[in-house]
C-alpha cells in the first residue's frame, strides 16, 4: 500500500462516461493518480499490468458485474481498497460485497466529496493496517530474539554450574587422599565432565624410545589404552606431545582422525588433546574423546588446561616413582592448591 507521502493510485470502472468523468475529476483534484476504464475486461487487464491502491467499481457493467470484478481483483492482489457503487442496491448484493471484502458500498447519486472521503479513509486504514502488521512482525522478531538470548544465557549458566560442580567435586575427591593413580583418574573424570566428553585417557611421555604410553582410561577398555605405546612422530596425540600444542578435531573424516591408527582403533569421532606441561616440559597428554555437544570448543579446551598442570605433576611423579621407587606414594606437597587454577 502506498505510503502517506506517495501519490495513491485509483482505478475507476463504469460504463457511463459521465460517471467516469465525474469520478476522475473529483479524485484527481484530491491528489490521486486516476485510471478510468469502461468495463470489467479492461479493468482486469489494467490490474494485471500494475498495482492500484484503490478501485471504484460499478456493480452493473456490460461484461462482468462489479461483484465478480471484486472477486477477481482479490485473486490478483488482496491489498486494494474496493468501493462498489450502484443505483440499484439490494441486500443480497451488499452482503456478497461485504463477504468478498469490499471496503464501502456507495449508492448513486453520491457527492464527489463522499467518494473522496471514502477512498482517503480506506487507503489510510489499509496503510495503518500494514504498519501494524509490520510492527507486529518486528515485535515477534524481537520477542523471538529475546527468548533465544534468554535460552542462550540459561544454557551458559547451566554449563558454568556444571563446570563449577566438576571442580568442586575434584577438590573434594583429592582432599580425601588416595594413591597417585586414583588421583589421576579423578582428574581425568573431572576433565571428561568439563570437556563434555564421553570418554578419555591419559598418556605419559617416554624418552627411550620417544613415545606416549597409556596410563589410565575413562569409559574405554583398559586394554585399549594402558601400556599401549604411540610414537611421538605419528598421530594427533603424538603431535600434541611433541609440539606441546593442544590438538582439537571434530571431523570424523578428517585425516587427523581417519588416518590415525590408534584413534581409528578406539573408534572415536572427535578428539581434544591437551599436553601435560609442568616445569618447562611436556610429561604427557590428556585426551578426551567424543564430545556430547556435537564438537569440542576452545572454551572447553581452556577449562581443560586448568587441570593439565596438576595432571602433569602427578604423571611426572608417577613416572619418577616408577623408575626409582614404585611403592612410594605422593605427599601433599606434590599437589597444588585447587585455588591456584580455579
């Protein structure tokens, strides 16, 4: 529908040239762009070629009556103000006109001002309706965006709560004591919870020969991890250990997973590998497998790195004890306070 500052267009259809001329003169003087035709066929052809903001149809026409012309006009475009005029009003015709969406029903003879007033009112009404429709659509869009933002914030709050719970539970378990392997298993369990992973493993770095040796597994058969040696020169986990850089891959078909024999053997679909750094060296890798959120993220990686230093100290201690005095257990001084990495 034409905006207020635009020139609204009106088509007048009447077989009486005097009526056409009178309507054209009145509407033109009122500032409308007017097209006049003498029958329904010409009116339909004009409607198919361009759009009009309003239409004035005589009900009695030589080829197509005004009510049928109203129906066909609605089929072409519903966004038009239609005014019907007749010298022979009937209840049935009026009811049919209203059913088909006529805006007004004028009985001849009518004054020029009456016609102009009705057309102006109809166009303004339709313009306001269009504005209300646009405003409603904007409000619905804004409301949908607000709901989406609320759900996003709620999800972040839920995720943050789970992360905090994981750290708190880790601190409680570590405070209960236990041997090195149990403590490392506790850290791996917390890492899997924080990273939203279905399973995981921790590997220790060996120097002779250079390789990763599996230490513990989470939700994986131990025979697939424990004691398994992986060359540092091969695979995604070896790359994490040899470069000291975290590795993340969420594409099952990527070469980093599809071409990795160890990962292929485990049958994992996504991997997040965090080097265990401590005292200037990489002591192993914490690997989390199969994200439960459709893929690992940098945010998950950052949280996982909070645990890597503690895990690195334990792995380094375990390896030293394994070489020197395997029966010793670690003392409290070997651990850092959780507050240091929370």
